């Protein structure tokens, strides 16, 4: 079980979990009419490094006092990853609202399911939350991360904040996310034809 706390913060932090986060899937224009498709994720976790988030916060605050200060420490966006309900994940239904059917035959009571629960598969991170939190056991699928505009997140931060993951656990998630992104995709080698 991870350690998660519900105390509020004056800024966005690595390991924060927010609810009801919008992602713009696409914008189309046809004959002067805009069609905007957005996805609303029930829960996301902030993956951006905390040192960068802190520098952004401090520099924005100082800019109000010293207008001549540069904005080179500002962030435009924050990396987040959705948290998927484990039960939906096991059934391959975690993207069902997008009409996507994901893999549903993971043998949860066998080796592969056990490896997911023990965080031994690089693509996934399993989170078991304390019972006092509103979040059910969840999976982060590192393949599905996205960015959120930092100013937009700041506007809804207080209302949509759920909890934050304590430092040790958030660092483990960060390390695993970095490892997943840094993997080397090897090409499939075809046998030589004689």
C-alpha cells in the first residue's frame, strides 16, 4: 500500500492526484464551425519533477514583486498520467468511453497479474490506496501520459485536488516512468532467406 496524504498545498507537486482533468483530444474546423473533442479523466497523477514545479511557482511569485525578472523557469505544461480503476483495467474497459477495447485476458491470479501488482512490469504501476481515500486501487499505464497547461491546472487545483503521494512512493513512480520512456525499441529481425 502506498502512503498518500490529503493535506493541501500552495502549489502543484509531483505525486499530486487530481480528479476530473480535461484533455483536448482534437479540434476540427469545418465551414467556420469548431468541433472540440475532450476526454475527462477521473483521476491523474502529476509526473513532472517537483524541483521544476517548485521553481515555476517561486519564479511566478517573484515576478509579481520584480517585473523585470525573466520567465525562464516557467513551465507551460505539466506531465500527468491517468489512473485507471483496477477492475476496469482487468476487463479491458478502462478506455471504453472512447470506444476502445483494451486487452482483457491478463491472468490476474497468475504470474502476469502478480507481476503487475508487484510493479515488476515496466509499462504499469499498481497503486493500492489507503481505505480512507476516495480512490479505488488503480493502475498507471505509462504508455498513456499527456500534458496539462499549468495555468489551467492551477485554476482548478484546489477544487480538484484529491491527495498527494508521499516522496518515497512518488520517486519510485517517477523512476519507473523514466525507465519506461528510456527503453530501447529493438526492431524485429527477420530470418535470412537462403
